[in-house]
C-alpha cells in the first residue's frame, strides 16, 4: 500500500501504539505534536496510540515513505520505528505494538 500510494503521488498518515515510557515526549508536547493533544489514546495496558500525519495536516509524502520502507527491506513497522527514533520521538529500543497506515491521493 505504501509503495502504490507513493507511485500515485499520494500521502500517508500513521497511528502508532507503543508503551508510554518508550515515547520521549509526553502526548501533546510542543516537540512531538505542536502542542496539540490530537490523536492520543491512553490504554489500560500501559500503551499509548498516537497519530502522525492526517488529511487535515497534509500527511506525509508517500514516495518518501516508499523509499524509507524499501531501505528497511519492506518492513513498514521498522521504517516507522527508525523515523520515531531519528526524529527524537521514541527511545532507541522502542517496540511498536501496533501500526496502522492510511493512504490517500489528494484531489487536484
């Protein structure tokens, strides 16, 4: 889906669930999400779901993410984990428990 959306000039958004202590910033922090507590769901098992990108914010360039996924041997979850670590949002040994990817082609 990531590669096809990238080839079509589309955009992506992600929902990531990890243990709360694996995120570097608290939900809604200025560094993580511009101070907006959107897309944050705390879970009873100590995990949190957070959204990254959306149709309303324009999402992520799917072509760029297609390359990121290819760089991680086709593993979308590993590509997302690497991005979270690279951007300072997650600790080095973060473990993604759940990942949802949403793709769309913007209207011209």
